[in-house]
């Protein structure tokens, strides 16, 4: 009987340690790259189920603010989306405020919470997917699932479940390198616990002393489509004027 009691105690202790470690691991992965700003140009390749391909060129600017990260995305090509500008800003409550300027409408509109799961400009990314890259660790409950080898690398596999229903996914499962804390893969599940999307990061390169994924692919399992972002230019810690992160910039594309 004593053996069974000791085993139960050990298992309980391991579970508690795993819960604590899971938060620490996700924190380490989220905060792996230290920077004040990021400026980049990338090429988006959207592949539909029938194999047809469309491409877009975007510029992205990100900067820390009083409540967290702020990001502006500017579409440069092709002509039918050029001039579209998107702004997302973290809020004090841990959520995000989002606005988009569409040249065809000639005005900026706020993205409602009910639209967070919708497609971002016809890509496989949703508005939530764009914001979740900087999602605060405290918004989810994190659980260590197992260790697993992925692409020849030993990884922690961590499950994250939102603490409220404002996020579009019921859970995400991520593969994090045990040594470098690079995130290689993320699976997203709907409220029926069905796998709906898979995001994969690859082609990591040293950029100004930071290991950076030069390729990010998100696949929509239910639709058979995918969107791949190929990083062409990326710079850390360049000066970005505060005026870039305003709705006035979205409307004009100019700093006032």
C-alpha cells in the first residue's frame, strides 16, 4: 500500500511541476527575441484547394507600447489590394483593438469582435491569428502534454486553453524546441475539438543575432488551402515613428 501512496504523491507532484513548467516554457518561447521594433517586407503565397496561387507583397511594422505590441500591415502588391492598411493594438485587458483601411471604401473601419475569426484579406490567417502571435501568456491555461521529436529536434508539446470565450479557438497545441525555445508548429482546434489549422515555422536564420523564421505557413485543414509567408527583408530595432500606429496613418499612408 505504501508503494501506491508514494507513487500517487510523485505523480501529483509531477503534474504540479508540469503546470508550472508549461507557463515558463511558453513564456520563454514568447519572449525569446528581445527587440524594440521589427520592420519587414514579405511575400505571401496563397494556395487554394484547386492548386491556384495568388501572391501579395506586404510591409509590416511592429513596436512595443504601454499595453503591449502594436502592428501595422501595409499591402503593396498586387494593384487590387495595394494601399490596404491594417492596425492591431494590444489593450490593457489583454485583448486587441483592430482597424482596417480599404481603398475601395476610402475610410477606416474598426474590426468587430464578432469578425475576429474571419479571413484576413482572403488569406488563411484570421484576425485572431494575426494578433495571437503576441497573445499574452496569462490569457490561457497552459498544460505540458509530452516531449516529442519534430524535424529532428527534441520538443516540448504544450496545450493552451483560453480562459474565456473571446478567442476563436478552443485550444492550441504548440511544439517548442527544448534547447532554443523556437516554436516549430502550432495546431488550432475549434469548439468541437476538431483540428482546423496548422501553422509551421521553418528556415530559421540569424538576423542581427536573433534566430528568425524566414518561412511561416498556415494551412486550413477544413478547406485544403494554405498561406505561406516568405520573409524577404527584416530589421530589428529600427526607429519607427509613433504616428505610424494611428488610424490617421491608415487613412493616408503618411506620417503627419
